[in-house]
């Protein structure tokens, strides 16, 4: 008969790791997420050890996010809830291998280093303005903006004034006078148009 072992993950507040191990070693050997506020530790995962083999593979990594399941928080009947951790910790975790019939701990890993979580800030308290502006800074910015606009207008006016002789043609001769005078064109022969003698 093959022994069907169970792999558990024990998560505890770092200051209560000794209490967690002594409590887990006595019946009941699991502590549901619903008792985390009272016990300061809980067990989760409850899977077969073959799902988390002790192989060191370079190309892959198995990751278990502690506290990622928010849907089971209010379900008191669920024993294997991986609910969110209520504070920033620090927390420590370890794996336990348990015999499901005798509830005895067969093997265990060492405790992880203390893990302190970073908490997200409430979005309503985030300052999204890039920097605080004083009244004087606003006045200076406004004055500089107006001066820049005036300078830009002066540059455009100078450009128009300087380029007007290239952009607009001046009329040298009156169009009516030009049309009434006869034109004389000299007879012009080119050498390649003449017949050789």
C-alpha cells in the first residue's frame, strides 16, 4: 500500500514561528485561514508532494503566492484557504509533509527569512501632482510665458519683414503702359540653323 502524503504550507508571523510549530505538531495539525487572526499562523496548499518536486531546474521555477486567494476569505467551512495576509508582517513560511491518516508531520523545511510585505497606498491619498507650486512660482511662470509669446511674435514679424522682397513681387512697370507699347525683337539667327554655303 502506497502512503499518500500531503504537502502543506505553513505561514506565520515571524515572531510566532515557535508557537506555530508546537501547535501544528499537536492535533488538530492544520489551522485554517479563518483562525489566522487568533493563532497568527495558518496552513494552506494541501496538495500532493509530487506537485512540488525538489528538483533544481534552470529553465523553470514553481511559484506559490501566499495570500493570493481573496474569494475564500468569508468561507469559514473551507479549510484550505490561501487568503490575503492582513498586515505587512514580517511573515515566515515553511513546507510540511504530513501523513493524512496519523496527521503526523513526516518532514519539514526550515523557516524562510522574514518577509515584509509592501502595502499599496489608498489611491485617494496619492499626490498625482508632479510638484507643489507656490503662488510666486505661478506668477513667474505666467510672466515668462507671456514674454516668450511676445518674443515669438517679434521673431515672426521680423521674418515677414525681412522676406517680403522675396515673397512679393514689386511691379516695375504699369501693366497698361506695357501693353500699349510695341515690342521690337531683333532678328536672331543661330549658327546651327543656317544652311552651309
